[in-house]
């Protein structure tokens, strides 16, 4: 008998029977993709269904599905014990997941189908992201670029705290130069799935630490209810010397600091905002590989003015805020800072 999305937590083993491209766009966190039709096969069957006849499409589709399920039985399921109890889903909880679930049940596995499939899961995530954020109390870590906010979140987790690292989930550091090397951002749906998956694991009785993000992280949007809850929360405000910030940024952005052409191509996008003369001066520093000087100039002339303007608008000071001076962003220094914040 099919189960509902509310029962997902009862199934540590989840199988997504959709095509690879559907899976790549978004999937239930932790699911493994065992497509019963790949992308080309799915397109072929769909075209035949529309242009020829549903009967011919189903006949060819059944043969393709049978071959693919057989391959999965020879590989993924080959070493699974009789007690294996996976949850199987497809787009709407119909034919594809039904076929795989049927075969697994006939073998003797206690496979179960997800009622409504991915569409039901997606509706659940959207509804929960409008509800869940208000259940938690947040502590927003604020500090200008290079203050080690993301590293501090990890130090807080290591010290036993709860933290929601939105930049890690978004695979982006949230600025013009924030794209990670060789790591594209997830889709918006996948980003929202990751946030939902993190929130349902938090204890509402304990605070959640989060960075002072803007509404957009790279190409992705932070859910409305979450950003509203963050902006209404007290802040942990960091004061870090410029020299320490420059040192940290030259580490975090080392992938940019090997080819002046790479960073100069990004800096061009700031011309309208900061002017030709300023951008040309930055590019000259890059061409001379004067990296500390370039980073310091970018902080003073671009990042700090933009950050403090945004901070004043989105995370205005409140009596509940706490300020910490951090002149050591080494692992040991961050551990001490995390302990002080949690004390």
C-alpha cells in the first residue's frame, strides 16, 4: 500500500525511478537514482504516445522498463537482504515506480511506493518552507567580507551548536567572486530541498546559527519565510582586523589568484557601479599579482561599503545583539570564538 510524504523518515532507503535529468533537477535527499527509463527512452516513449498510439508506446515502454529493471537487479539489488525495504517514487507515483515496486515485491522485498510521487514531495517541501522557519530562533552571524563567517559556522557545529550554512547548500559564497571552482550551483528546487532537509533535523528548543545572507545567493533565492525570520533575529556581530580578513580571503579565493585574466574578467562587471578608473586600478594590481593589495582595495572600495549598507537595511542593530572582536581566524582562534559565543 502506498505511503505518504509525511512518512518519509521511516525509510532510510529511497529509490528515485525517474530519468537522470529529472533526478538532477531535484530529488528527495538521500535518494538513489535507478531510472526505469533513461532520458532518451523517456522521450522516445512520450513521442510515440502522442504521435502514434498509447498502446504502441506502452508496449515499447514495457520492454525498455523490463530491461532496465533487470540491469538494476543484477547490480544495485544483487546484494540486498530479504529485509530490504525501499521506498520507490517517480514523477506522479504511477507507472515507473509502480513497475519497479511490483517486481521488487514479487521477489520478496518489502518495497513501498510513494503516493503522489515527486510532485507530492515537492508540494510538501514548498508548504513546509513556508511553515518551518518560524519554528526556530536564529542567531545571525554578521561581519564584513573575510570575517570568517562560514568557518565560524563550522566551528560552532563542531562545538555542538546547530547551524544552517546556506552558502554551502547553495555552492556559492554570495558575491561577484563567490562561484566555487568546478562546482555549479544546484537548481532552485534542489536548494530548497536541501534547506528543508536541514530544518527538519533541527531541535526547535535550541538556537540555529546562520550567516547574514541577502535574499539571493548567486543565482538562488533564499525562501521568503526563512529570510524574514533571519532578519527579525538577534545578531552575532564580528569585528575583525583588515589584515586578518585579507589573509583569510587570499586563502578562500586562491582559485582566482593564479591568473589575472580570470579575476579581471569578473571585475569588469563592477565598472558601472564603481567606475572605469577604480576598476582599472584593481586590474592593474591583478596584472602585477599584488594580491594582498588587491584584496585590501576591493574590501575598502567595494565590499565593505556594499556590506554595511545592506546590513543596516536588512539586519539593523537590536538590544539583543552581541559583538565579538576576533583577531585570530585560525582553526584554534575560531574554536575559541565559538566557545565564547556559546558560553
